[in-house]
């Protein structure tokens, strides 16, 4: 890894210290240091290299919007039977109400970056689950097939499948007067993927694709942690459609299904309750 860092940065780097970092449930992490420079490194099985390469490309795509700060990807590769992703080291701290307010404005700016298709140029992962991003001109069909349909089939639960198929057959009803543009999304925007550094908010661990911006905002509400000033700032920059209040459940269903597929437990019952709520909107 040190040789790879040296090659891509053009400056010799000799890792003299290594410090394990906790907190992740998908990858292990460490900080490499040579006395003057530090790098944050994610590690996983060697077969997971494509996951890291997609994450690096997603961070680069967000950085290209010159909106929200993200850690700069340095390099990715394999060494000693592990895949690794080397990132710029940021001295992170908890985000304050002021940081969240700034994030609201900056996220709206990031969402202004649009594409001609929904999806992305490559597949990536949501957690460790494959996330299919085959480009599509039809947002409803994209959400039906590549988001909800994929997760429901992966779950293999009869009750979820039956209710999910009923919901997916009538998805158009949630978009009668709403036609989203393909906005650049973080894709996994919960409170654990937000911090601050140098007076600015920082987001990381993306699952990037182009889709309805409401999907990002919905996930900020799923597990909490975002201040009222964040939502006020976002709506000042780009007001949400009134139908968001219903569609946020539709978008968060994807993440709860994914949590069920990753962790099991009560997430299956939560997904079924969300399906019931959405189906009740169709009556």
C-alpha cells in the first residue's frame, strides 16, 4: 500500500505507524502514518476490490460538483490477500447545528448536478449488497426493478413478496403530478456518514447514482440525527414537493429491506409495516 501511495502521489511514503480504527460493520479500517502524512485505509476481502473502486469513483463524482466536501480517494488495489481503498485522512469531528445548516445548502447544490439517465455508469454496493445502476430513462421502472424488486427478491420472504408485488404494480400512483430529474445522490445518507472537518460538513461512504433527490432526503429521516436547520436550509435552497411526505416511506423501504437482507431481525416486520402503509395510500 505504501508503494502504491508513493506511486500515485509522486512523493515517497513509508508507513512507519499503523493504527486500527473501529466503527464500521462492513469493512475494517486503519490509519497509515509516516510521521508527516496520514492516510485512512479501508480493508476487505480481495474479492471486494470492485466495491472500493466504485466508492472511489463515487467520491470523485461528488467532488466534481464542488458542493459538499468528501474525502479524496488516493488509490485502491490488492495486497496480502486483501482489497484496500486509501483515502485522504480527515480529522473529523461531530457535525454541529451550523454544520448541518451548511450541509442543507450544499446538498441542494449537489442535487442540482443532473444526468440524462437515472442510474449510473457502473454498479456499486449499498452496505455490502449489490446495487444495480443500469441506466434508465424511466424513474418509476428503475425504482421498481433495480431498487425495490431487487431487494424483495433477495429477501425471499413470501409476505414481503406478495405485498411488494402489489405495491410495485401501482407505483405510478405515487408520481401522478411529480416528475423527478436524475440528480446526483449520495445514496446512503444517514447520520453515521456525516461529520465535520475544518469548519465544513463532510459526507463519506457513498452509494452514488443519479435518481430522485427525495431519496437522499428520505434517508436522512430514517434513523434521525439531522437537525431542523438542515431541512430548513435545504428547502430554502430547493423546496421539496408536497408529495414527498408520502414518497419518503417508499424510498426508505429500500433501505429497510436492505437492512433485513444484511442483518435480519425486526427489519422484516418493519418492512412489512411500511408496505402496509404504502398500500393503504392506494385504496
